C-alpha cells in the first residue's frame, strides 16, 4: 500500500511540475500566447524570488503585443470614416489600457526588484483618451443606427425594429444611462412584436353549445408569449395583427347512446378434498411412516356472468389554419381531431364466485350513472381540443415569430 501511495504522489508531483513548466511565461511566449505570457509574468513579479528571465520575457511579450495592437488601432482610426469601427477601437484600446495598468504599479520598484528591465516597456500614449472617445463614438453610432432603423420600421418592418432594439441594448456596454435610450428601447420592442390573433370558427353546420366555443376561446395563450411574439384570443382594434390563427371546426358528431349486454360462463377446476388410496382388500394403504395415503380430488365450478356495457362518443374534427394578414394568404394548415369517450360497465354473476377471473372480479358491481348529455360530451371534447390546439400552436411558433 505504501509503494502505491508513494508512486501516486511521485506521479502527481511530476504532473504538477510539468504543468507549471508548460504554464511558464517563456513557454507561453514561444507558443505565441503573448497575452498569457504577460499575465503569467506579472504574477511572478509579486514573488520575492522573481527571476530575471521572467521580467525579460514580460518586457518582450508586452512590447510585441502592445506595438501590434497600437498599429492596429492606428489603422482602424484612419479607416473609421463612417463610425462603424468605434466598437473595435474601444475593445482594442481597452485591452491596451488594461495591459499598461497591469504593469504600471511595478515601475517604481524596477531598479530594486526587477533588474531595471521594466523601464524598457514601451507604453502607448493617450490610450485613456482613446478609450473615452471610442466609448462615446460606439454609443453614438449604435444610437444613430437605431434611430434610422426605427424610422424605417414605421412601415411595419418588425425585423428592423428588433435590430434597433439590439443596437440600443448594445449601448449598455458603454454607458449605463445614455440620452433617451430607455424610451427608444421600449418603442423598438413594441414595434418589433408580432401580434397573433387566435379565434374559433364553426363550419360544421352543427349548432354548438355556447359553453363549447367559450371553452375553446379560453385557450391560455399567454404562457406561449415570447419576447417578440404575443398571442391574443380577444381582438383589440388598437393592435395590428400580423397573423390570424383559426381553429376551424368542420365535422362534429355525437354518437347515439350505446348499450350492449353480454352473458358468458366462466369455469375453473379446483381442489375439492381428497380420497384414500385403498389396497385390494379394501384397506387404506400406508406410507413408510405409517401415514394414510391420499390423493387429491378435483371438481369443476362455474358462474354465469352478466355484463351491461354502455358507451357514447363525441368526435370533433377540423383544421388549425394560419393566415398572413399582410397577404391574406393561408400559410399553414394542420388537422385537428379529438374524441371524448364515455363508457361504463355493470357486472353481476350467478354461481360460484371462485370461478370468476380476476378481471371479472374487478368489474363486479359498478354503479351505473346516467349517460352524459350531448352538450356535456362536447364540452369534454372542447377541453381536449383546447389542449391539442395549444400544442400545435407551440409546435408551429416558428411560423409567426419571424
């Protein structure tokens, strides 16, 4: 056990040392991970045993990446004629600022602790001002772009309104509060919403109970709402509905009250006592222990089972149809069908109860209730149809969320 433990510790130690070597500033620099080389070297600056090679690697990595990004920053500023580069300029300047702020606290102790090498770090001048300018420029660009899209969205283009919303939300990266962004964001959100009207139409030529239509119209669509899609079951004249979804009933049928009687016999062979085993003299035979020998006796038992079966069905068939209100075209149609099923059993028997099967025993008795009315059956069907309709709307949300 000790050998295994020692071996495990040795392997673990080797792994740690290997990872430490791999994570050194020098290794990171050799692999071109200059940002990581800077971070690792700065961590070693805090150590009392910092090595000269760590500081040298820091300076080399810092100067390399700082110069590369400073050059990139200069090119971006020249190319930023319409302001679309401000976001990239901001991110780049922020990285340079962060890196320089990382080194700054150690410069004062350069001669005493860092071999006088840190003074060779080449800082980019004016980067703090660049960060501030880019922050304002990026926010202004997004703001103006959002305003332009909101103006274009007045003709009902919801996608442009959503673009404006995203631009306005993007300003939060630069400022917690900026001009009238909060008001415009709400305006863009409202303009980007798809409003969907869901209604029921009866084309079955069957007079439906008022409760049936009320039940279907009470589809709880609110929990299907998303950021850009809102469903409504009641028309609001102040809203412009992009789509109308119709649950159209085309075939409604309630079956007659069905009743079927059945009589059948159930029987079973059971053990019914025993008989003694007799010898040729008419005496009871004995076993080796002197006990009487016996054989089991079986007999058949039966019962007459009488079943009354009652059933009634309500079937509703139709279609869930999607209409684009801009073009007045049907863009989707899916079948809708549900069946409300009522059934009950009444079972009694004459004869030996022991002959009954387990299923028959479970059905024994059964208190019969009156058949439900046609209206009650349709209401049950409406409840199920409501659930199916909601599921279909959820499955096809992609149609109306564009």
